[in-house]
C-alpha cells in the first residue's frame, strides 16, 4: 500500500486498542518500545493495574500476578471506576472518576517530589526535562478531582513510595480515551522520575488488547508509521523505498481509522479492503461506519466467517484462513515473536492473507516484488528491513534472523527483540539518547447535562472476544453471559425506575440500544457499563458500538469508547419469553432479542408488543403441542418429531418463565414428555448446579458452594483440587474467591 500504490490510508486494529501506547512510547522514548517483560511481574513488590480487568481480559497474566502475590507478597493496586472481579482481589482499589488518570498520576509525581522520592541522578543523566515541566503538574485537589477519599489517595502514595520495584500495567481503560496518550505519558513520567524503568521488577507496561497488535505495529500497519518503526521524514521514506525497490512511496501519514470512515462516508474514498476485522460493529459511532460502507462503491472483505455485519456490505468477499489454519509469526505485549503453525488444513478455497495480497499485487504488475513462496520468505525480508541503514537508532532489529532457513523457521523458538529490559542501559531512541518527560495537564471533560446525565463505559466480558464471530459459536463460552447486560448501581437504578432483570434503553447523542438490566454495587453512581460484543447477527439489542461518538485522542487518533454522555430509561414490553431450538432460529421482528448457542442448539431471549402468536413462525415443522391462557398471559408451544424435541417457545405477560437450562438440555435427541416440556420442568426435579462459574469444567455456583461447605474448603487451590474449578484458564478464580469469602462470612454470621 505504502510503497507500490503509494498511499498511507491503511490502518490496523491497533488504532482502536493500542495506538495510545504507541504515541506515548514515541513521545517518551523516541520509539514504540514496551519497556517491560512478563518476568518483571515475578520480581515486582508492587503491581498497579490501570484500566485493566486483568482477571477477565488477560487470565494468563492474572495467574502470574496471583503466583507472585502468593510467593513474595507482592501488593496489588487496581485503578478502575468499576469494582471488577480484578478489583475485588486488590489490596487497594481506587474507583476514580472516568478520565481523571492524568490528575492521579500527576499528583503521585508531585507527592514523590515533595517527599524526596525522585531519583535525581537518573533524571539528571538520562531524562530531558522541559523548562516548565514541574509547574505543569498542576495544583488541583487530586482526591476531589478523582472523587476518591483522601485516605485512599494517601495509601496509594505510600504504597508507591515504599515499593521501588513497581510495575504499572495499563490497558483499555487508559487507551480507549480522548486523553489516553496523556494518561500513558503521565504513568511513564512517574517511572522515569523515580528511576523505576529498565530494572528487574520495574517499569510502565502497556498490555495489548488485540491479538498481534504489536506485530502489526512493527511492520508499519498503522497509518502513522512506516515499517520497522520508521516515520515519514524524507530520509526514512527514502530508506523504505530503496529497501523495497518500489516505484513510489507515500508522502505523509494517512487517514486514521475514524477519519478514513468519515472520508468514505463523504465519497472521498472509493474503495476499501477490510481484513480480519468487523468495523460495522467495532468502530466508534458504528452507525456512521455503516453509512460509510453503504456509500463506498467497492468494498472487499477478507474473513474466515461468511456471515458478519461488515460482510453484508461487501461487493467481494475473500475466504481467508482462521487462527488454527494460519502459518507465520505473531508478536505479544513483551515484544516476543512466536511462530504460529497451522494445525488445520485450509478449508475450501480459503487462502493465507499474504498469498491473497501477493496475487493482487501480481495482477497490478508488481509480480517480481511479491514473488513470495511462503511465510518464511516474508519473515526474512522484514528481518532484513529492521537492520537496513539502522545504525542503532532503532531498537527494533532482528537482523540476526535474516539467514534463517525454511526448516529453521518452521522450528523457530520464541524470540524477544530488545531483550528482557530494553532500557537497562538507559539508552533511548531519541536524538540525544535520553528519555523525555512529557508535560501533560488534566483536562476536565464536560459533565453530563439534563438530557444525558450519566456516563457510559464499554468493555469486554470474560468469555467472549470482540464481535463474537467465532467465540459466539461456542456453547461453553456462551454460558457466562447469555445476554448483553447494562450494569447499573442500585441508587441509579432507583432514580431511573429500573428493574433488575428487566430491559432498559440506553441512549447517547449518537445512538440507542436495548440491554438487560443488571444491578451492580461495583458500578459508580451515575455510570453505566455495557459489553462490546453483540452484533446484528446475535441480537436485536445490545449494540454498544452504536453509542460512543467520534471523539478521539488528538495525538493517537484512538476513539474514546469509555466515557460517553448517556441516559437510561426502562423499556417495558407487553410480552417477554424465550425460544429453545435445535436449529438456528431466524431473527424475529420484535422489540428485543438475543440468540446464543447452547450445547444442543440455540436459546433466544425475546421481548415484544402485539400478538405473540406471530412468533410461532420461528418454530420448525413437526408435531406441535400448545398451551395458551389468555387470562394469565401465558403462551407455550413445543414441536416434537418422532418423540424428540425440536423447539419450544415460552411467552409471558407477567415475566413468569421457567429456567432455560433444563429445556435447552431436552434438545439432546432423547425422547421427551410433552407434558414436562410444556410445564417447563421435569416431573422429578434434577439437582440445581446454579449459574456456571467455571466454563472450562462446567462447574456451577451451587456445586462450588456445596463443595466449600461440605469439604471445609478455604482456598481457591483447595476448590480446584476438589472439583477442578479454576484450574485451567483461571479467569474464574476471582469469582471462586468471592464465593469463598461469602461462604466464610455466612458461616460466622
């Protein structure tokens, strides 16, 4: 794109998740370098998690943090407006007001200076200090600005001062913000000022929110950089063009993602090729993204899933390989390059992305420059580019792998460029080799108004990934959260007259969507949280991407998904109910629906006004049994073929509905009693496992509580040994710890 077509209008998913880290690293270090490694977590005395529900979103890292706490007593601070399961396990949780991180870390830096905790020698030898830097920290009341008690703020200061071995991990709560780059630089400033960088157990650590986001950055996938960590100076552009031996080179940075879709909507971009992403769902202001795709004359979509919201806009769809079919390399958050080896064959006409792009280039007349024979060929070329005319200015240099053979590439062990601590020598990628303090000031966002008095936050669920194109196909992963929930503090619920388990309409200046209400004392008052995952393919509501606007960080261009003015109102439907079906049911025309996989079929939640009899069109052919009570407002239908249940529909006016799990289990192909099916329960009640907590081993809450009580279990490890729960991916371990705590409290009550 940049060296042959000559355009920089190319961007990767890093723009939506990690470009804040890129901008902050470049400002502070002169290059996009993550200073830490995962091993630093094993050596830290204090770990600070900023805007990261690590237990859910990075469960492997979370297990490493837990192990460090158990083995060396590492303290844990969580900074997050929500009291997540991660925050529940912290020594200190700071539930700061959204987007006040700059004030918090500027305040920490002022405190460290006033208490003589600054490493003056390190700063004097290795850091560029702007003339007005210390004055730029401001003088606001940090506790008041962040809306936290002064004693909690002081506890934060004291823990930081007392533990020089500090790792600060930051993720989407920092990144997906209109002030995200300043937030990240405020964190980096503190580490530079106290010399907590380039040492074992110390450093600011940006943990990636997307798979291979680091790899995409290395090869220049972002509109704002060239390959191998080069920028757009005349010298760097000339260097890239000569290395590629390309006919042209892009003149300047291109349009970032939000600007790209705006240009598409305005008719300035006539063609777009979308690969391995779903922007009709995942872009901020997804309504605008859909308008842009509809207006674009030529849309190409490469994907391994045939039916996606974005694919619906494509004139050409190219079948690409999925994760288990790909061959190549990926780079993780600690700069470690790992071989990815396909373990499944390519289905049908699906092809590798690199092969598809090479074929297009060949058809455009550049065949000799794109004559790659395999992934190893491409890897060797990139390895050579990292060293081309690089006299140590850039730390990204894997030129020792230029001569790797195809067979050695196939067996290549993971390689960490930059080493464990790339700044151990305190040499940075700036002109004078020093790091930069970056003066950042807290900018207060406008408070809510009468129309939109609340603040909306968005994020991930434990068992789903982004737009659910693949994880949504898994019955196990669908058990944790079957519907998109809007989490609301009980006081906010009371003021808005919401009902726990009812429906609510969430509205922002940019869009509206319906969610199931979940009461959550872990939410700050006046704030809402919704998940990002649901799409038109999975729900008639829960469309979080429709709600944030196009506001974005001015430096990185990353959209602010985390703090949008909003309001919430009850959504009352005349009828509510659900459908269980062996076959995937069609999307109904009604107020609200969601559709998730179950072990033997599908479960669809439904809310509607009007005649529920219209929903019988969702039922398959077969022998149908029905029960209707107009006075009580109950409609139940079941379809049986050869004595085996095919589908069952339950609708109610008063919300009285049977549990879903038993009915969904009756789709297993065994003979059923139609009387029991219409009753919604077996004649002999089965043991209730409760809500599934451990998806890996299918262990429910009731089972865990019973095991704790009957076997006198007191630790998460003990529960794991007894019933396996929490012993695989580990993302349910905080939930098990909560059950242990609650059971202990009840035992002493």
